[in-house]
C-alpha cells in the first residue's frame, strides 16, 4: 500500500497535472510551432512518455501485488487452521493410542500376576499333598509298629 501512495504522489506532482492522457501524449509527441527553440530541443532529447499509462500500470502492479499479498495471507491462514486441526486430530489419536497401550499393558500385567499366583498356589498344593503323604506314611508306620507290638505282646502272652 505504501508503494501505491508513493506512485500516486509522483503522478499528481508531474508537470502534466490536470491534463488527460490523450493531451499528455499529444504534448509529448512533438513541439508546437509556437514554442521556443530551446524548449523544443530539450523535449526532443527526452523520451516520449505517457504519464497516464505509467500511472495506470503502476496502479495495476500495486493492485496485483496487493491481491497477491491478500491471497498469500488467506492461504497462510487456511494452512495454519489446517495445521491446527491436524495437530488436534493427531493429539487425540496419540491419546487414544496411549490409552489403548496402557489398557493392554494392564491386562498383560494382570494375566502375568494371575499366572504367577496360580503357579504359586499349584506349588503350595503339591507341597501340601507331599506333606499329607508323609503324614500318612508316618501314621501307617506307627500303626504297623503298634500292630507289631501288639502281635509281639500277644505272642508273648501265648
């Protein structure tokens, strides 16, 4: 926008102020016979120019630049919003993945704990069964010894 202001000031401060582009073109096309020879010599050295066309071109360039800037700004806003939405979506996906992984880990830990407790209870059961057999064997031995003593007492009595 700054360049647009500068260009408009240059155009308004020109020597051809207030003249139409057609008049400006006509004036720069060549000197009239009523002008002095020094003035016609200086104009012949200058390039003929159309101030109206230059101003129009500069205004068109400035407006094109402004439109391009606005389009780039809107594209960057759209891109920024898209990135925010993608970030939110990825964040939610990550949270869901982490929650799922945590639940899966908890389930595996629970299974491992249950498996360990089962193995420990099976070991304890085996140990108790062995102790029971040992006690039964001791009981039978004592019973046999008692029966053997009873038989020996009965044999002695006979």
